[in-house]
C-alpha cells in the first residue's frame, strides 16, 4: 500500500516527548497523510498523520 500525503496548511516544529527539538531538515512538520481507514479494537477509525520524511522509505508519524 502506497502512503499518499500532501502539504500541511499550518507548519510546526517537531518536539520529542522529552521536550527537545528535532533539527533534521529544520525539524518542521510540513506534510500529512491523506485520511487512512484503520480498525482499532474492531471499530473503524479514519485518521491522518503528520509526517517528517527521514530519507528513503523512512518517516516519523505523529497524530495531529
């Protein structure tokens, strides 16, 4: 399955759980996935993720 994504309207800095900024590519979250249909505990959920590409086929996913 190919992950479809698009440019975010409102950009923000990526801060990890410890409160530190990520400096890779400026640490700016500027992309998000198209809505994806998931099933969580037998319930359908439609969600999109903010993403930061890290290189070939690697990304960090975060919930908006």
